[in-house]
C-alpha cells in the first residue's frame, strides 16, 4: 500500500506497554474532538470521540483526555498490540457557520514485539 | 452495505487536464466531505456538504468544485489539474450534520499530476 506521513513524529513502544499520543488543537471554539487511526493504504478509521464539555472518555483499551485550558488532547492505548501500529490523527470540529473537521498532522505509532 | 466507495483508485493526469473523482455512499448519510492528504501532513478539508443541494468550502477549496445532486453521490471535480494537486484524496460521510459523529472514509484515490 501507499505510504503516507513519511515525516511524521514517531512513537515507539514495546508490546504490552501503554501508549500515550498527544495532540495540540488550534481553535478554542472547537466543540467536538475525534481520534482516528490510519493504516498504510487505507482511509482513516474512527477510534473515539469526546465533546468539549467533557474532560475524559473511555472506550475499549482507549482513553481520550481533553484539556481545554491548554488546548491539548491525548489518546491513551492500554496494553499496546502490534495491530495498533498505524498513524494516529486527532481532529477537531468547529461551527463557523458550517461544520468543518480539521485534522492534526498525525503521529506514527510503532509497536515492537 | 458497501460503505463509502471511491473511483478511480489511481489516476495520472497532465497539467491542465480536468477530471472528476467519484464518491458514493449507501448509508443514507447526510454529511459528506472531501479531504486531501499529502505526505507528512494530516488530512485537509476541501469541500463538504450537509445534504443534497448544499455544499460549502473547507480549508483548501481552490481548484476544486463539488456538487451534491443526490444524497448518495458527492463528486469532486478538478477544473485544470496542477502538480500541486498531486495527493491522495479521501471522501467521507457521516449521519449527523452537526459535525459530530463518526466519519466513514473511503479507500482513497491516489492522483498524480505531471
């Protein structure tokens, strides 16, 4: 498959460890945030979302934390597995008369077996 | 359901040529959008639509046109291709029109403009 994100920041973790991927978003008016996972040659896949009136949300093996004071979003993956290796994007949605979803630059997660 | 489908998967154009990238979804989603993804960058929103007959510009709309005559289809037209439009193009759809909810992405179209 094609390779995207050749120059992305990379996080390398050992299988079984927890991973934390960070994201700084740009607009304090954003009211909805999403994390996506993208494997090579595929489109992004939804992982978890959070509204701006929350500061934490948990899914299966994943947790998203939102700190609006510093405009920071993080994705925590518990017990990271080789199948988690991918590029991870945070995205924010803001209403500027229309609804626009803006993606961050992405982080490549590499899981060592 | 096929989900979101895109055609073609690959395309090579010469500078100045025009073409249409096709996108269709069978989930009855109101919200559809087009993104481009360049190496080392995230996805950038080109155009989006909150329903049939309604379209709006995203972050990088110049050089692209869209229309939404049906709920299912959202084609992206390149009017006069330029090398700067070499990229991978993704179409996405979601049910809520308020910018919330999971967006389902197609497999992408890799476009090269010579």
